[in-house]
C-alpha cells in the first residue's frame, strides 16, 4: 500500500511504501513531459529552386508585355533635347543673319574695325619713320643742340597733316560720302613721298658711306606701309558703301535693289549735273558714284535710268 493512499497521518511509512510512492511520482512526471509532434504536411515539390524559377518566368512574361509598348521610345533623352535646342538656336541665328538690319549692323561693325586697324597701322608706320626723318633733318647736328631737337618735330607735323586728310576721307567713306578730291589725293602722296625720301636718302647706295640693303629696307618700311594703308583704305570703304544689305545673296539687277524714291532723287540730281556740264550720260558708274555720293550699285542704276530715258 502506497503512502499516498494511507489515510492515517500517525502511521509511519515503511521503506517499501516510500519506494512505491517515488515510483508513482516518476511515472506521473514522465507522462507530463511527453510532447505530441504535429503531423507533417504532404510532400508537394515546392523547393527554393522551384520558387526562384517561377519568379523568373513571371518576370519574363511582364517584360514581354511591356516591351510591346513604344511609349518610352517617344520620349526625348537629355542628349536629344540638347541637340534639338542647339539646332533651333542655329536656325534662329541663321534667320537673324539674313535680316537687313542685322546685315547692316555687321557691316558697320566690320567697317569700323577695319578703319580703326588701318589708322592704328598708319600711325605706327609714321612713328616708325620718325627716327629716320630726324636723322635726315638733323644733318649731323650735335645731340641736344637746337637743330638736333627741332629735327624730331619734322616727322610729327608731317604725320599729323597726313592723318587729318586720311582721317577725313576715312570718316566720310564710312558715311557713304567718299572724298575723292584730286587735291587731297595729291596732298597725301606729297606727304608720303617726303617721308619716304627723308627716310631713304641717307642710306642710298651712292650716298651712304657704307651701303647696307637691310638698313635701307628697315628705314623705308614705315613709309611703304603708310602708302599701302592710304591707297587701300579708300578702296575698302568704297566697297563697303556699295553693299546692299537687303540682298540675301541672290544676284539681282540694280534697278530692283535700289529704293525707288532714292533712285528718282538721284536721277534728278544727275540730270542737273548733266545740264551744267559736270556729268555726262556716257560717264562711267564710278563718276556717277563720286558726283552723287552714293554706292556703286545705285550709281549704276542712275546711269542705266538716264541712258534708257535721256529726255
């Protein structure tokens, strides 16, 4: 009989009863510690590799559907937008360059630049020849003597007088009023000839004690450049004054390129000059241009108008 079933509290358990009670407790503990494992699911073959392959197949189907849509191809990439912007700017600049006002502004800016460069070159060339003219004018005078000092003033007053004539012709040429008076042309050549002679004389073969070609060329370089500038500048300005800014590059006859009101006024003026004997119907276009103070195309148009209707 176990100790658990003994109702008598005064009863002293025997060793057999104690062993039987411990055995019963161990049995109860073993029964409570047993865990029941859940039932295992049936095998379906859904491994990690299968799930990865299923995801790849689903992704491929979605990509195939999206690739049939051309909407992304209709959008401009940043490179395309940049190139399109540059093309539009180039087209607008080209159209602006064909505008008569823009063509006139470009021609005026270029003409001003050329005139400035020519006058600067002329001034430097005349300054270059100052030493040669001083050597000629001093004629062996002692340094810092009155004759030696005043010899330095010969080239400056010649250059200033020449620059007055050249500057006036250049300015009037930029205004479409070329100044081709023969007297002014002779004055220019006189000043240039004097400068060239005074620079070259001490170094000529029969004058110099020890002739040197390089020294002669060096001293005549300034006057030669001055002659070139004075000769070329009026021709350049006359070409600029004859520009037709309304023309887009397609050759047209002068009668269509000249304003009708301007043509009538110049024709009347030319008739008056013909009556007074200052001009002839058979004169060339250059004489018409100088007499009327206009461009070459306008002069040709006036000449042709007078020849077609001399009355």
